[in-house]
C-alpha cells in the first residue's frame, strides 16, 4: 500500500511497516525520511535566550540557514508568539535546553501574522524536550509537525 501525504503539518498515520510512505513535499521515502530529517535538523544551529515573559516576533540571525534553535528560558511563564523570517518548507526544531518549560501559542496576535505558529492549540515545550515546525508559504505560518 502506498500512502501519499501532500502536507506534512498535521499528518499522523498508523503504519505497520509494510507501507511505503511518499513524503511528496519533502521528496523522500519512509526509509530515508529519518536520515534526511536528522541531517537537516543537525545543520544550522542557533541559540535564543527568551528569558521570562513574552517574546514576540523572535529574530534569529541568518534564520534562513537555521534548522534548530536551542532555547533557554528563565521560568515556566516564558512564551514565544512567533519567529520572524521563515521560508517555505523550512524545518525548525525548537529544543528546550533549560530547566523550565515554554509555550508557543496558537495564532497569537502579538506577533506579525506571517511569524505566528498555527496548530490545533498552544504548544507546550517541557524542559529537555523539542517541538518541530515547518514553514508554509500558502498560509504564511509555522505549522506543527506531528510525528
């Protein structure tokens, strides 16, 4: 059986191992998807100290070449409402390297519309965990990737 996925943002499929998944947008098969995803995410690493409180339109230098942001927050109330400069198809892994969680709110109007996160609700990133997003030019948003 072949399953075709045209958008990666919220696709979750029960796989038994007998299927071949063609990730049309990424142009890879299931067998090579993990290897390709890892090589993309491990290239272009940046750091961001979001402190406490709310950060709107987070600016990351050279964002078009960044695929992973190591995020540090100083308390559990930290919020990032958007990230500036996403490009179509760009994968971005937000890794929480602090002892405190942070939140990425869904469609928060404090950030410019093209910098916002779009998902089925707020994304809570606990300490020592990561969240994966892809930028979609059709909706001009960072959309959550569910694996």
